[in-house]
């Protein structure tokens, strides 16, 4: 069966990987900095850090924004569990907002109604690589003095007005480079920043709050005059993971183009099925087509039909407002309608439009 996900790995990485393994330099260093440089160039931002996992990246983002227990954050339940679990770890109150059932993205008017004096941030999840209403959510956040975080766990390479995700006006943007993403670093992530101040704060917090320029004396001993004033994480990406990601950067434009060509194929195929329609696109957006999203009148039947044709169709995620851990079971009409209809079809770089 043609899989919905498949890890990408370039063919020519093994010789240098062996050199790294025996170099004595395994922690974040030369390749980590090169990988970050290529990511920043690809996105079009000077402010980007790699991180060793998406979970650490999200926790780091919450700390950078100084979100504290009891603060309210508005988020979409139509997202990966990994996107929302960090709120619980930090003791934040999750306020679910409804989604547009035609796109799966946050409903701007519903988000607006949920803003209170305790609201600190809007987490704008871009479900399965399909971007939401960037301009409207960003403006809403500005109007109310809120942070906005673009949750691009599945949306690396997606575009709005030809600008790439990570450079769309949010205060922070968080990416995942886990095995089934592009790029794939086996495990890893990145954060891009809308300001130099947040970026420089993040450099310290990613590494236990340490200012590495002053951490050691001239003899190599720990400097007692180097104070630690910020909470921090051990979240740097290793040289091995960084090198694996770096070797994929030149391949990304071609891989994303293949996925977009596959989406054209699926769009043509779906037009011939009256009970199925493609997921609506937010105006002026271009998904990365991590998957091809469809809305089905009979989801269970459509899933079985595609699997009978050897396409591994799947709902991908389940709405997070069903989980006890969030202590918020609010019933949301748009979420219910979307989840009852949404299916994802394989659309990755390994698919050929003549399958």
C-alpha cells in the first residue's frame, strides 16, 4: 500500500557521518550552525535556531514568551497532540477556538470572542501544512497586545503571498523535523523569530541560560562571574542530526515541487467524485502538500475505498478537546464537522502522478 508518510534520506551522507562519529565533536557545533544558516536562507529570516525536538522547541517558545501558570492561550484542538501537550506541562489554561469546517484552520471570529484579560497568546496551527488566515490572526493579536505563534509542525515550506512559513509576521514560528517531515533530522525542530530580542533571549534559554562567550575563564574553568538569570533547556541539536538535515536542504525545492505536482493530480482525480471535494485553501496560500486534504460526505466509506485502491488514506489526527489532560471538553461545531469529513491522501515526494 502506498504510505501516507515516508522518511526522506539523501544517498550520500554515510562517509561524513562516520567522520563526525569519530571526530570527538558530537554536540552542537559546525554542522549545527551550517544547518541553521541554510534554514534561515530558505525561509528568508536572519533569526532562527535549531532545537533537538519539537517538544523542546514548544516548551522553549513558552518560556521565551514568559507564559506562566494560569495564563490563557488560545489554540486549535484540530492539531497534533504534540502541539498542545506543552501547555499542560507549563500549567497554562488552554482555551479551544473553533475552526472553519472548510479549511480546518482557526475561525478568526471565534478566536476574537475568546480573548479575555488573561489571554497572552494565540497559537495558530497550520493543519497538515495548510496555512490558516495569517493576516487576520496576526492583526487580531496586534489589536489585543497578544503574542502570536505560528505552529508549523507540518508546514515547513508552505507559503503565504510567496513568503515562506517562518517569515509571516508571527512573533515565533515552530517547526518539526521529526522523521516524516521535510527536512528530516530523525528528531529535531527549529524556531524562527520576529525580532532580534526574542532570538537573542532564545540563544541563552536553549542552552541552560548560559552565555557561552563568558562561561569559561582563560584556563577553561567555569567562570563564577558568569551569572545565569534565565531558565533554560538542554535543547541544542547534535552534529549528527544537524548534518542529516543540512544534506537535505539542496533537495528541498525539488521535493516540495514534486508534492505540489502530486496535489495537481489529486485535485483532478477528486473533481470526478461527487461525494468528495478538496480541502479549501486560504486565499494567497500555497501548502507544502505534506498530505492532500479532502472533505468527504461519507468519511468511513471514502477511507475504505482509497485503501482498497492501495492508497493509505487517514484522518491523521484526532481533535484534542476529547482528552482529559486539557480539562476542556467544549463541544465545537466547526471542529465536529471538519473531523467528520477530513481525510488525508498520500501526496509526498515518493508519489508519482501516474500511479
